[in-house]
C-alpha cells in the first residue's frame, strides 16, 4: 500500500497507481493524473500489437481506493484508453472534483461534455 499523503507544507510526493495514473500530493492537495481505473484485463488488446494482451495489464495496488478518496482535483492529459478509461470516467463524473484537461477533445467526450462550460 502506498505511504500516507503528506500534510500541507510537507515535501511533495508522487504515488504511482499504474502506467500513467499517479496521485501528486503538493501543498495539501492531491491531484489524480490520467485516471485509468478499469480492472486488469477489462479491455481488448491494443490493435496490431505484436503481443496482444487484454488491458490494463496489471491490477491497481491494494489500498488504492483510500488514496482516491483524498483526491482534490484531476488532470487528463489526453483521451487514449490507457490514460482515461471507462472506470476513470465514471469516477470523475461521480466525484466532480475540479478537472484540468490538456486535450480539448475531452470537451466533447460523451460522458464528460456536460461538465464543461463552453
């Protein structure tokens, strides 16, 4: 299980959940980056992969749900399924934490579009 998050004023910390999904703790805030939260093997293999395997390849670490409960904001860098998947989208929609989107295509994502003021 990842170490407890730092208190405000503590040194920054980064917790890797898997692949590009991390929680950055900084100044008392906990920012979830690229929420890929589907269970291991939930999706088809990547097309034309030389070694096709169901994705995600690994499960989330024990205790990850407790870390998600601390999240105060989220960043989505782009809409590939290995950076924002169905479970990550559902989690964001339910939690409604402030979300910062790098890829403007997310503004039209069917499950996220109602979130944004255009």
